[in-house]
């Protein structure tokens, strides 16, 4: 649409205008915006990078996942954390493609860093992170899952069941006992 094209043109404007344009493109969810937004990720300007990554994460699709995985190679930890969260959200925690690209250990470290440095409050995003830790099957995944559910309301059975299933699949009884103070 012409509105999308106008917003894409605004990505080249002053930084604050580009940030608002990126946000609008994310809400519109037109896939034509992914490539122009990914150019902002390489801008070196943190506010533009984060806005672009969040917008690409909102748009979704395979091209968005690929773009976000490119951003994981950034030197800036804030960019990496935001990109990891986007990949986890878009894949609903089925992060095999990211594991194939980066290796399980590196992606586990990126995932746990993102969890520790971002505000992950939405139940759906927490469930996606739980799924990702379950897929990785790495030592310490159970502690990360416990941290994710530590602030969950007890009347949220879906997330608690997802966490229990994931913890059971990880088979880290000694780590869990230690984490729980036993």
C-alpha cells in the first residue's frame, strides 16, 4: 500500500521519525517492510536497531526469523537480546533453526542472557521461552525455567503445566534440588 511505502521512506528520515515509522510498520505487518527495517539493524544506532528488530518481530514469517537471526550476530548485547526474544516469539520456542546456525551452547547463553536482561511478562512469551529451554536440553535450563515462572500467578495453570512438562523433560533433578535450596 502507499502508506507502507511512505513509512518505508520515513525510515531514512531523522532517527526519531524512523523509530516511529518502524513501530507503525510493525503494527501494519506488511512483509515488504522487512528488508528496509533490517537495513536499520545495521545502522549502528541502538534506538533504530531495537525499533527495527521489534517491528520485524511483529511482522513475522520466515524472512523475519532469518533477519532476526542475522541480528543475533550483533556486537551490541541489547540488539542480541531483542533479536533472541523475537526469534523465540516467532518460532514459539521451536528454535532448532537458531541452534543449527549458532550451536546449542551459544544460543543457550544468548537465550538466558535475553531472559535475564529483558522484561518478559507476557504469558505467551514466557511459554515460548520455556519451550526454547526445553528444546535446548542444556544443563541449567531448569533453573532458567524456574526463574521464568517465579512471578507467575498460581491461577495460571497453562504456564505452570508447560513449565512442569519442560522441567520433567530436562531431567535435572540435582540442579532443581540445589536451585530450590534443598
